[in-house]
C-alpha cells in the first residue's frame, strides 16, 4: 500500500481497508512487525508514525513495547496478553494453573508462563513471570492444551513443570494430584523422576 502523501478522503479509505483486514483475521492483538507486513509498510518511521496516529485517534491501543490491540487492556484476556508480549512460544503453567486447580491454595499475584526466556514484566494491572525451559522440554506437547489462542498446561503437566524447576515444591492439596499421570508426563518429556513425591 502506498505510504506517500494522500488526501483526507484517500486517508479515510486507507484506514478503513487496514482495519477491515484486521477484523477479517479475527485477531485483535498484534505486534508492530505483524502490522508492517500486513499493511506492506517497509519504512520503520512510517510504520511508527502511522501507529502513533492510530493510537491517538483511538483506533488502536498501545499495550506493551511494540504490541497493539483493537481493544483496551482491561478487555483482553490477561493470559493472551502475557503470551503475546513474550512474542515467542510460551504456555501458561506452574503456579497459575495449580492455583486454578486448587492444588496451590495461596494467592498467586503473577501469571506464570513457561518459555525459552526468563523474564518478569507487567502490563497494566497484570504481572508476569516467565520461567525459562530448555527447548527439548519446552516444545514437548504432552499435557498442553490450547484454549482461545492460548496454550495452557493441564494440572499434571503444571505439577511436572514445577517439580522440574524446584523438586522441593510444596503443594497445599496433594490429594488433587494424579501422580500416575505426573510420572508418565515426566517420563515422556524427559524430566528427572521424583519418586519420593508419588503417593
């Protein structure tokens, strides 16, 4: 698409076309690079000037470094935000999943992701901690499900992940853990087994 000088009418048509493209994709959170490719904008300055204009006019919301959305932060699933902000393969696991399952009964104030990067960051009111996992384990799909564009560990995978990171982890409600499944997941992924934990 042309990025030269255009009049107000052409500008309005261009805006409309660009946002129709986004709507057709059914995705509402984008990285600046994704938008550059989609809109065929090669010049970095042109891209950021365009994005700044769209944010100022309320057509886009700047969410995080290089991350934009058609919706405000408070209307977006916090899990999706965290995965998108990392901009690499990641899934929700460990403390977050186990708190949801009632296995950890403390208040968990941050969303735990597992990815190839160790990182702490915040987006709006949401706080994130990405635990770094070696690729040979990270990309093993056992016990990982996808819901609404976000990969999440099943409870047994989350237990296996957490035991890999800290074999002495305390679980508040071990009775809810299917240790047979945890052991099988550890075996299939290649994690060290933790026989002292099996009940």
